[in-house]
C-alpha cells in the first residue's frame, strides 16, 4: 500500500512537531510520532477502517486528544 500525504498535512505535521518542542520536551514529540506511526501501520494493514469524517469519503482516527488523522483509502 502506498501512503501519500497532502502538502497541507505536511504543514500541519510540521506545526505539530514544533509545538511540543517549544512547550514540553522531546518525549512528548517522540510519543506522538510513535502513535502516528502505529496508526498509519494499522491503516496500511488493511484490517481496520475508522469512522467516517463528517459525511465525506474520508475517515478519521484520534491520535491524541488534540490531534486527529483524517485519511482516505483509494484503490
């Protein structure tokens, strides 16, 4: 399975990466990136589909209480 991130999602991720470093420590960022990687791997396995996002063809999954991954699976 190929994963493709939008330009906007890269900007969001960059902002998310900077926030913990400015306000907390490296562990917060490492924990977030680990959770993100685990969720991406679950999606790539093809064995799980998360709830629909606001009536669209997208799905969403909560990464942390402040961060949600919105994604689409295309054939």
